[in-house]
């Protein structure tokens, strides 16, 4: 099958994401944490020290391709996050980490630190990562333009990409 660099890049992002979630799962297993899955752990990590609504989680992209409301409900049930009804909008709930959630957040932060330290012994350095991020942002803008009403018109501005 003949592929193109664009097609290969999209598939590489997908594979990297799956591998990363496998690494998070392995970290959870190593610490005998069985009451939360890898996607939920990353949502929890992205909440961090903030207090957010479920809608804000979705807008910030912390859903990682799965149902945010379901995952929030599960993390409330297992004691990783707590939710409170918003005082300003009774239809909305705000979520924040519990002490149990903060411990898991620290564990995942420590995992990231270990990974960054290990990367120092490879050819992948901060400059390389910044270059990759720049290209990924350009692709993100391109793909977002393809799924919006603006379509290819937004590609006419070379400043956009």
C-alpha cells in the first residue's frame, strides 16, 4: 500500500497516543492501582490543581477521545475527584481532585519527570520536541479548518500554517 508523509504522520500520532496510554496503564499496574483506567488517570492529571466544569474539560481537550461525563462519574465513585454544583449555574458541576486524586496526580507527574530524564540520553532533545510541537500545531490548525465551516478557505492565508 502506498502511503504519503501526511497519512503516515496521522497514523504515527495515533500510535504514539496508544503507546503512551499503555505506558500510563503500566505505571498504574506497577503501583497496584486498579480502580482507575489510563484515560481517566490522564483526565485527572490534566485537571491538576484547577477546579473546572465538565464542559471546560471537554473544551480544553482533556477528554482524550472518550466520554468525559462517564469518566468523571467513575472518578467521583472511586474517590479521585469530587464534584460540586456550580453556585452560578445550577446545571453545571465543578470538579477538583481529592487527596487520593492529588496522590495519583503526583505519581503521574513523577512518571513524566522520569521520562524526561531518560530522554536526555537520546537524540530527542528540547529543540527537537519544540520543532515537533510546532509542526503538530500547524497540522492541528489545518485539521480544525477542515472540520469547520471555513474549510480550505483558511488555507489561503499562509500565516495560518
